[in-house]
C-alpha cells in the first residue's frame, strides 16, 4: 500500500545527498524553523515490501536530547554536596536549541506510514536514531520504525540501503544511554569535588589564565589520557643513562666491508665484555656456522581504520587527530570516501574492490598504477583481526578532481586512496642473505637485503624499503681471520615524550575512548590546559614541572616509535615527520596525576583501568550479556569507592598542587 515515509539523517548534508540519489535529482526543498535543516520531498520505489512512496527526507544535527540533573542540583556546587549526584535523578530532555528539529520530526511523522532512520551506523548513530524514534512516535504511535544500513553515500550503496532496511539495535541505544548517564554523574561529581576543594589553595588554582574562576575538570577518559602523558614525561625527566659495551667484527671481502653484529647485542658490565673480547682476539680465526639465502617480503599495509588514519595523519600529513577527522568527515559527507569512523581492518568479500580501483584510473598521480591493478596486478587485501560489524575499512568510493579540494582535503584523500591501492597490490619482494660466524666462542651475524620488486611501495610513499649492504659469498664451515674487531662503548637514551601517534596507540590498547572519541579526549586535555604540545624534539615552554623520584634507570630504556615516487606518482608535500608534535604536561596536569598516584590506592583515577572496565561493560550491553541497570550499578559502585578514598586522602592531592603549581615546582615545605 503506497503511503508516506519519513526519512531522518544525522546531518543535513547526508539528508541532501540521500535525497539526491533516491529522487534522481528531482526533489523539492522546504525550509524548517532551524536554518540549517531542510526538508526534501520526492517519490521513491522502496521495492516489494513498501512500494512507491512519498518521501520526506530531513535531518537532525547530532544528538537531539541532553541528560540533566534537576534544577536543585544545577546551581550551588557545594549544596547538595557532590556525592549526592551518585543517586540524584537524571532527566532526558530535548535540548532547547534542538526543539525546532524535534517538532519538525513530530509534524512529519503524522500521517506517515513508516520512519526510516539514516543516522551513522555506529553506537552513537544508533542512539541518535533512538532519539529520533522517540520524537516521531510522539507524533504517530502507529509508525513502523526501520533503519537504513549504509557506510558511504555512493548512489548504488544508498539505493541498496533504502530497499533493505533493518531494525534499530536497541542494545546499542541502551549502551550509549548508559555511557551518557555515567559520564554525566562521574564528570559532575569529580569536577565539583576537585574544584571546590582545590580553589581555596589560591593563586592560579583559584583563577585561570584569563582571570576567570578556575574549573578543574574531570572526565573518565580525560584523566587516563592525561595520565599517559604525565607518566611518559617523568620517565623522560628521570631517565638516568647507563653505559654499555659491545663487540663489533668487520671483514673485508670482494671490496665489501661486512659488519658482523654481536648476538648478545650489548652488556652493562665492562669487565665481562673485556674478557669476551680478549677471547675473540686470542682465537684469531672465525668460522662460518650459518649461511642462508631466501626470498623475503615487506607486507603491504592492512586496510585503514580510524585510529590508524589519525596516527598517520599526525606522523605524515601535518594534522592532529582532531583536524584529520574533521577533514575526513567532510570528504565522507560529500560522497568521496566511506564512513571514517571504523575499527574494521578487513574488507567483506561482497565489496567489489576492483570497481573501486577502476574509479581511480582518471587520476594523473596514481591512475596508471590503478590501471596496472585492473590489468592483472590486483591482489586481495590482507585480512586484519578487527571487524566492528558496522562499517568497512576507510576507502575511497569516488574519484575527485584535486582542484575541487582544499590543501587539507587533498592530503587526507590522497592518503586514503594510496592506502587503498596499496592494500590491493602485491607485497614488496626481496632477497635476504644471512651469515653467522663463531669467533672466540661468541656468535656474530650479518644481514643483507636486495629489493627485487617494490610493488605496493610504488604507490605508497609513507613506507620505505631500501637495499642494505649486499653480502659477498661465504661458505658454510669456512674459516677466516676478521679484518677488524672492536670493543665499543655506548649509552642508553631516554624515551621520547609522547607524540600523538604514541598517545592514540596507548588509548587504543587500553580501551580509553572509541575510534570516534579519542581525538576529542586529546583535544580536551589541551583545552583544559592540562597539557600543551610543541614540535617533536623542541625545547622551551614556561610551565615545565620538575622531575620526581622513583622512575627511570635501566627499566626505562628504549622508546616508542617507528611506523611503517615510482609509477604510483609522488605524494603531495606533507613535511614527513616534521609535523609531529610531542605532549608536555602543565604543572596543573602533573599535580593532579601525581596527587592521585601518591594516594596509593589500587585503582587510581589517572590510570586506564576504571574506564576500560566501563567500555567493556558497554560491549556487554551491546552483546546482551548485561542490562543497563546492572552496568550502572557496578560502575557507580566502583567510582563511589574511589570517591570515598579520595576524600580520605585529600591532603595528598593538595600537597601535590602546592608542590607543582603554587611552589614553582619546589619541594613541599
């Protein structure tokens, strides 16, 4: 039976793009009471189940509702006291600024046969869909509610989604509602508690840099993120270099100087190394104990996830994670790339990857490479271990003339496209040679690689693989007198301060935030003046806290780092690693983390364990193992315990603030 179907997207740009595809470009546009939201009307044949229907396509602007406490809790921060918010009622109301949008949905739900939700297919989008459903049912309780499952706004994909709607996932709706309530309660409680107890210390604890009363903000993702930065800061500042010794053997053959590296690498006892070195010198003769030559490969990258995009943008594209996601969202809204918030690093077998490669043939930078893939060079992408069951890996869905993009959009689109083409290519191929010798009872080894086929590296300049020294011929069992043997001395080096790729990796590994929110948490600790950034390797800054004892030494050796032309064309200038910034905590950031760490509790607010448990419980809700009520009860019980312990040791937190913030970093008097 024909009728009217109300379609609601998460933002107006998606609404317009979907209307364009479903209507074939023939739609009418009407204004609403919100200047950013339009109603698009047209007819569309939804297929056998729904038939040819009138359609009103409209949108929301993110979340429709907000969670709030009653007015009696909103005024005075000291009364009712912060701990009363553990049990205070939470009301869900339409945001006053979104009331016109909610009214528009209710109005057009009247007389509609069904509601099709077109919000983003992730947890947050599912919850927004739940909000839309609630408002629509106020206007028409008989509505059938469905949602379109889509991951990009390419025409064929949109048509497929429109004709195959699914049910809204109420478990995901419930999980997000739970997280919103927990974040509200925990954020309000600890922010108020910290602010009313630390402001009386005076000075910059009472007023911020602009002269306003300081608010010491707490967030259950924000504090562990700050904790990572502070922890690395102290590892760097307290690092004590240690001297080590090693043995290096060199042999010249066929005009090639072959360096054999010690299998022990290095030892920290000079006397022991001297004895071992003297044994080598006394032996004089080395014997070849292993000769191995074999093919080797450098694996092409995995399909692109959100976290990997953010890390690579920071490392190579001169953008921080927040900027990169904003640009990627814009490209998605314009129909050039798939949905940019995904944890999936494996392509579904149903996606026509060759067709997507073929769309890139017109490009004058990588078009010839794409054509080569179409002509027989195509290889199935690697399969990662992660699949969020909502979105495919990030990939281009349409070719775009670079003249239609600004500089930032060009860099992000180029990276995503080159990554996708690299995924559809062959691994780089090479030939590896390994020779091991025994010299004075010690084992030494030499390694050489010759790159034979660059393959994916021709289109993916963000990784490199070069020839190393070509090894001359050695024969198993032969003996020779090395040209030179040296005992060398070196020193351990401190790890670097955290860069944004490092921080994102730590957050991802510890379950702090989601692929959709990590960039926001990093941005927040900068906005709150808990950290600042500077170019990697830079010096300076007038807010450096002093070192504290108890960390460093040998256990802190080794830092994080590393990462993964031609016929693929040269990449757009991006400054290499020159755009990478490192994070330095402010004195206030250090004081807060140090104070909670020194309280000596098993669970510290600056550590990731509480938030990680909360995120795992959200997953339990999504998979039906726990209810919203169970998760609220368990999580609030844990945070209430930490709150009570914090009150008992408040003097420790105040002492850290005096030491690092008010006493210019000096020792507590």
